[in-house]
């Protein structure tokens, strides 16, 4: 066989092989282009974040707290269009006093004694409030008002001890109670118990609780 014929034969075989490989070798996948992401300006992102987190659940429009012949009503006259809460104390059907409260959306807790003293605890919003405790007598006069700082000092605990153990608001660990005699209120807070005199508003730490 001549060299020319061998060369043509080899060329034919090689061509067939290459064609076969081309038939079975997968075509390269098209290179996908990374999606174009439109960056949101920082200012817009801040607004979106604020709107997302601004989801305060309002308290009921009207709440009633009773003890003995006394009844305290806390309500929202404007349907919570504003944080303003109004309070009224009744003895039976007689209105003893009415006043707007400084607590935004009202107090978190309220106690009424059998003698008609009203103790308001914290604000519905979650802040270290200057109105952490407010004691009001049957004439509607504020007998005592204590801030978060006052409570911290009375209990001799750190702010973190109060906030970390709080289950309601900024510092309260359990709903407040009134003693059997009705002259003292007790509030669990920061691993201790705060005692409030319902006549004077004096604060003290209970060593036995």
C-alpha cells in the first residue's frame, strides 16, 4: 500500500473518530450572567426597617380594675389614635376622680386597694419609665411617684438584674399582688421583692421573700 493511500486512510479514520467524539461530547453549558441586584439606598433601607419594626400591639380600649367597692377604669377616648390614656375611679356608682395619665397607652399593671388607693405600675410601652410606680389616693392626688432608677436603688440591684429577669415591661418579673391586710403591694423584680406602702408610697426590699 502506497504512502499516499495510507495517509488518506489514516485521515479518514481520524476524521471519523473526531466526529464520533463530537457527537458524544456534551456541548459546553452557556455561561449564565449574574443577576443584577438593585441596591437600596441606606436611607430607604432605614425607613423600611423602621416601618417593619413599628408594630405596637395596643392594650384594650377599656380596662377595669376592682377591689371592694372601688373600681378603676382606664380607657382610650380616641381609640388609641394617640398614646393618651384616661383614668376614672368609682366608689359604687359615684365618680371620685378622673384624670389623664402620663403613662403612654396606660399602665402595664394597676392595683386598687380595698381603701381605694390606686397603684399604677410601669407604662404599656417597654421603657425605663419615670412613671414606674404611681400611687394615687381617693381624692385623685398623686401621693408618690417613682422612676425605674428609684426602684433600682430601693432594691439595691443592677439595671441588668432587673431587665434580664423582667417578664413584663422593663423590670417586673411577675404580676403585682396585695397583702392580706391590703396595706402593702408586692412586686417580684430582679430576683427580689419590692414592697410598696399603699398609704405613703414608701419603697423597701423584702428580705423574707
